[in-house]
C-alpha cells in the first residue's frame, strides 16, 4: 500500500499498533481496530469497477460539514461527484470551483429537487441545516437515491417516524452521520462493547456532557446577501427576517443551531452523538427511555430575534431497567483515579498527569454497579485498568463488521445493500431521544414516554404531544 512509504507490512503494523496503544486503546482492541482499518484502506485503493455518482446538497467552505464529507468520500476511487446544491450562491460557486479543481465536472443547483431528479446521481450527501434534513432526504428517496444525511437526522419526532417509513418502503440505504460509532479510534464502540458485555455490571447512570448553548440577545435584522435565497433557506419554517451582526451572531449559516425553530441547540447537536452512544450502551437502538424531565435549565431568550435555546441545562431520562441517563451542558460528576488500559493517568499537552475528569469534560461518564468508564473523542479511561485491558470473551456483536470509516461503511452498504452502522432505525431512534429532551426543556414538565407508540402518556401528556410535530409553511408538506 502506498501510504506505508518504505515500511514493510510488519513495520507498518507495529507502528500503527504502537500509535493506537499510545492513544490509550488496549492491545487486544487495537489489533482488531487495525485489522479493520487496513481492510478498509485496501478497499479505497482497489475500489469498484462501476462508478458511483454522488451529489452533495448543502455545500460551502469550512467549517461547513459538507467539506469534510466530500473529503471522506473522494478517497474512494469508485466515487465520482456530478452535482452540488446550495441556496447561497457564494457557497455554490466555491464548491463548483473546489470540485472542478479536483477533476469533477459538477453542475450546480439552487434547488435540491433538481439535483435529486438527475439520472446521473446515484446517491446524495445531505449537509443542509437541520430543519431541511427530512424534506431533502424524502425527496432523494422518492427519486431512488441512497442517502448519507448529517445528524441530527430530523427536526421533530414526527419527521423521524415519516422518514423511517420512507426508507423502509423505498428499500434504499440511509446512513446517519453519527460517526462516533465508526471512527474516533473505535473508543465509543469499545465503551459500548464493554458495557454490553457486562464489564461494569448493571448501568446505574450515564452522564452525556454536551456543552453549553451560546447567548446572543436580540440580533439586528438586515437585508439578506443578494447571493442568498432567504425564502428557500427558511423553507418549511415560519418566515422571519434575516439577522446578521457577525459570522458568530446570525440566524443563518452554522449559528442556526441556537434557534429551536431550526434545531435543538446542543441537545440535538452534541446530544445526537452522545445520547446515541448511551442508547448503544443500553441496547436501546430503535427504542428509548420511558420518562424524561428537566432537572435544571437557565431561562433562554424569548422570541425569534436571538438565540433561544436554553444556555445551560440538565435533562434526566429514565429507562425501564432502572438506568438513568443525563443530557447536560456541564456540571457533571468529578471522578478521580481514572486510568487507561496500561494503568496510566492521562496527560495534558505539557506532559503533566491529569487525575480523572472534571464535571465539564465533554464525553460520557458511564457508572455501573461494578465499575466506571469515561469515554470521549480523545481518550477512554476507567476506574480500574482491567476493565479496559482484559479482552472481551464473548463479542456482543454490536454490528456485523467493524467499520473504521463512517463514509466508507455507507459506500460499502450501497454496494452490498446491507444496513449501515447508523441506519435509519439508529438515527431516528437516537434523535427522538434528543427531541423529547428538548420538549422536556420547553415544557418544564416531567413526562412519561411510550417508546413503542412514540407518544407521551399520563400526566402532562398533552403538553408534550403537541410538540411532537410542527406545522410547515406552504407549499412544503411532510409526505413519505
């Protein structure tokens, strides 16, 4: 393989395993991860004889997520890009020039329906704002396209149910962009396998630390840039003025996340990652908790003229087996004495040992009756090294294979027609957990949830159920 340079296969393997061990992975798991990564790399080189023509909907310069997704997909030799789409002409011009520089002759569109209607598009990558995810995905499925859609998969519970049915009825492949199940050196999968194999006993609590939401106060209304089709950007949500004071203070690109009209703040941003892993650890894919309540929250800005997601919050989910999951902006449990698989404490950039984690460390703190694990994108530690270092005897088989590349897993499934690791059951189930958490924040009520019927029941049910769906602005309709 060309990426080894002058290293022999044995030398390359030893170097890679050493790097994974240095990253805190136990040796037995590092070997599994390396083998899966090596196989995936070979597939990128060999590729498939038949080209897969891909269109990207929602493009632009960094920090747009589509830039990273484009880079992830173009590594595969059988992938060819034929179209790009964005309602902002500036982003569209950038993407066309960028893709063409890489040798792809892409046609640009401002309307996603035009791109989805093309015969030379087999699959689409969707990286639009959250309030557009479902409608764009539904159109792609209607047109017979396979779909890679960024998380959070939908804006509402109703959208999650409609999209799930549409994927099932169409027979198409859909991958949700919750890459923590595949990437990050496999740390999150390792945590889930350890938990599911009973390594820490029955789970008592999981803290999902997702970070705070920014505050803005009122943001001035201004005329939208001439290149931006503001009506199309607003789409199915209520028409409001375009607001902009800086790139970090607007109701449009990227910062839309801090408006409940378009997203759910950190509850659906990082929550779609960490609550997804909590669901995985508990074996609740396609299901969920039976109760949800707001424990604490700072009052948000009211109105649509500024960021209106709750700046700080703590939401408790209760599961029928007795486990509790918390989605929280910070203020979690401080835990000392945590070590990696070698029994060593993690170190900061200066090489100084860090004793455990504080309550604001981004990641998941998983506390069982027989042990504790903390996992983040950068490290995994436990209260006893043996929790990590001892190989799992019986593989809990969380997924038939061990993908190390999330986009690669999607592309593999496009060829095999198998379900990807974050198929619609996973993506919809996890985002529903996020949505009912947002509803608990909005209502301030303790709510009982039926994960099979996807409805609130009992006291306060009406307050919650009226927020499961949202009216769409004409002419947009939620239709499978």
